[in-house]
């Protein structure tokens, strides 16, 4: 993997101070973006203990936390279970070509 070329940067407007800034990802309309200075105010507090994967590494880190990014309720989608045929709700948009399972039947497919 070569790091010789510069990373593509995208124009954005900080969700806190309103200043124009550049970020290394394509901003999404439904999520705020923060400039370098304001981003420091939105970093999660380091957690004590080993986090989700055990060990004593000093904090949750990027993958060790069990918190969601925000407190908004998760969007749920109506679906029909591929095994029992009951109506259910799932936390993702179902695809026509793949079966989905209700909570009870999902255990049989793990």
C-alpha cells in the first residue's frame, strides 16, 4: 500500500462553530461534522477497564466501546420472517433477495 499521494479532502461546515473546514471523508447530510478544534469537544471519554474485548488496555478505544454514537432511537423496518412467516421488525432495510428472521428464528441461524 503506498502513501505517496495525498489523501482526498472534502469541504464541510463545522456543526458547532459554523466555520468551513476540510475532512478526510465524504460528509453525510444527516450527521454533523466538526472542525479540528471543535472535534476535541466530541471525543468520547476514555473508559476504564478492558472494554468489550477484555484485557487491560486502558479504555474502550475505537472498537472496544459498547455505546452507540448517539441516543436517537434506532430506525426499524417491517419484514416477514423467512422461517415462521410472522411479521417482525428489524434494524436494517431488508433486501428482496435475502431472507430475514424474527428474533426467535434468528437463533436457529447463528
